[in-house]
């Protein structure tokens, strides 16, 4: 999932944003970027494909100093990994936006905005939101109102952070289906998609709720719910990981993990589902088309991940009506197998780095280059070669 960091402060925020992105690298991403409004109320942006280190090197050569900024690590959902598709996206030279989630009706909005003369430089759904907010800003003359008006047109899951050079003292954020947290400081405030990104600068957080929209200034935080009512969200203190190192009220860690599952599943699905459906684009830029061609699912896993795969088999066959096979990775990699055309490989790791599962994945990628009748279709092969589960 993409990562968001933002800050408004009396000090230079460039270093804060960069460190926040480094702490979000665990999420997986293909590009990174940052936009900062400097003391002359000028908006400057840097974007790089690849690791945060590449962005840091670019910023070292051309610093982005300022007291207000937003930054982002992107996992491609619309358009290939490229500098043009990387966040932040802009509308004109004064407005910048970062976005997590997926806008389902982006094509409809894109066509509408293009008919009105807006020019698009990326393939993303995010640039559509940038231009929509930019359009409403011209009419409203107020960033908060422009964001509030714009999000009524959006369908899908999203977390947004928006800045405008004409209003260099605050940023506007909102969330619908994707997580967003406000970090509370002294003479400065922050936002992020994960509180871990902000631990170097604060340990006090407000968790925005579904439909919230917030105006974040260095000395003030105003939050309204989806009905437009002013609300206050509880400030909680982060205990720097003690909750994960402590059994708490439970007799042992396994029991604790069992009871944590509802919360963990909810956090995992945020930004990837709406009220009615799964957002296929969260799985990759070609996922929606590729899933339509899947005729068989092959799950490869070890240990408890294998057990999870056995449960998934029942769900896949019951809900999707697609045949599914599950095999222990160590068995799969050491035997001859016949794979049906249009097979989707789903490799489930255990503790992140199960050697047999990774070996089976590499073997599957290698076999994906052979003709259709020996392994999988070219479309499924491309996906198998590009996606790691």
C-alpha cells in the first residue's frame, strides 16, 4: 500500500518528510516524491522512481526547504512505475496532492475534466483528483471548501493530503476507506498513513474516522465528520512498541495474536475494499484484466500459511467459482507438475522469508516464460513475473 507523510511546522520539514518515507518503506513501493511550499509561497516538487534513497539523493542536490510539505511512496495501481506517475501530483503550479487508495470513477471524471481543457501528464487516478480540487478551488477560493466539495464526487477508497501555495500555513486531509492519522506536536502538526512514520517527531496521535475531513495548522487541528459537524478525536499516546512486546492481559502470545486478528484484518483491508467490492487495482495495474482470465488458482505455502491456503481454497471455490489447488512449497518445488493454462499462482510466505516458498515462486516465474500450453497464458505469466505475494 502507498504511504503518506505531511507536516506543517515552524522548522524546515524536508528532513521530517524524508525520514517518514524511510519508515514506510516496509509497505513496498515503486517510487517516491515530495512537495514543499517555501518561504516565498512557491511550491516545489521532486519525484524519483525506485527507492527513497534516490529521492534523498535528488533532494540533496536540490533541497526542498519549507515549513509545509507532503510526501509519498507509491505502489502502482494506475499506470506503470514512472516519474510522471509518481506522487505528489499537481494541478497548475500551486496545488499538490498525495493519495492512498483507488478512485473507481476516475475515468468518468478524467473525461469530464479533459473536455473542460485540463491537460493530464500521468496515467493515474490521483491526477484526476488534483485537477478536480484545482477546479473547485478556482470557484471556491478556499482550499478546505474545495476539498470538501470535490470528495463528494469521488467513489472508492481514499486518503488525501492537499496543499496550496496561496495558503502556505496549512494542509487539508480527508479519509474514506484508507487510514490516516494526525500527529500532534507543539507548534507543529503532522499527518501520515501510519503512526510509525511520525515517531521521531511525536508520540501523540489522533486517528481520523471514516468520512472525516481535517484542516491541519501548526497550532490548530479542526476536524469535521461526513455530516459537516465539528468533532474532536481522542488523542492517544503511542507506547513505542511495548504493546507488541507485551502479552498484555493474555496468557501467551498465540492467544494474543488470535484475538488481534479482527483488528489486523481490518487494517489489512483498508484502502482495498469499498462497501460492495474488492478494488482489484490494489493488486497491480493489470490486475482487473488479468483476474478475468484466471481459470485456476494454485496456492503455494508452508506451515501455518499452508493452513491459511486451505481455508482460502474453500472461499475461492465457493465465492468465485474457480478451481483451486493448495500444495506445500517443499513438495511443489521438487516434483514434476502439470499446470493448467490461465493459472494464477498465489505464494503465501511465512514470517516473510520462507525459503521453500520463495524457491517455488522463482521456479514459477522461470516456467512462466514457456508457451501457453506448457504453463500459463502470456497475460498470467506477466503477472506471475511481476507480483510477489
